[in-house]
């Protein structure tokens, strides 16, 4: 599923949050793998949705990293995060700091849900620029891989 409208993103963000919370009733490994596949495609296309897919994987991180539902799925997710780092790692920006600098992945995932909601609605907030910054996405991808 590649959302086109904010309400479609809402459904997907709900899924990711339910996976994180441990009460998703669907096929969680497949939903996570779908996010990873979409992230890789988004990175290849240079899509502005790369931020949503990257942070979607970060949101499902506790499930992927700690529950370890499937070694192949975990490897695929790590490959997708590696693609973010490889494609965006050389980017420069004018930001002095990024949210990834101060955000501990295991402590702040509740607020990451709000960030995803904001990113799905670019008209909502000027903070979109810093959250979608390639250097910020690379920082989160690295933190995810190191978790």
C-alpha cells in the first residue's frame, strides 16, 4: 500500500503504532516488510515520502529488534535502513541540529507517532523540513541499526 492521502497515511500509521504496542491483529511481519519495501522504493525514487517510511520503520523498531519475529524480516528491515544511509548519508543541510540528535528511540516513540501524523500533512507544520531532512533520516536509520 502506497498512501496518497492523509487519511490513508493515518491508517498505516495506526498499523505501525499497533505493531509497536503489540496489539496489531494483522500480519505484523508482512506489514513491517511492506514498510521496508516501500522505504527502499521511496529512497530509489527520491520521494518526499522517504521520511514517513523511515520513521514508520523506527516506530515498529521495538517489534522488529526486540521481538525478533523473523530473522529474514529483520535483515530486510536493516537493509532498508542501510539504503537510507547509503543514499542520503552525504547530504548537507543548514540545520545546526536534528531531532535524531536528542531522541532516544526507546523513550520517545509515543511522540514519534505525532511526528508521522505531521509528516503526512505537509501543510500542518514548518517542522516538517527538519524532520524530513536527509541528515535527520540518516541519524534515525543509524540509531535503528545500532539498537
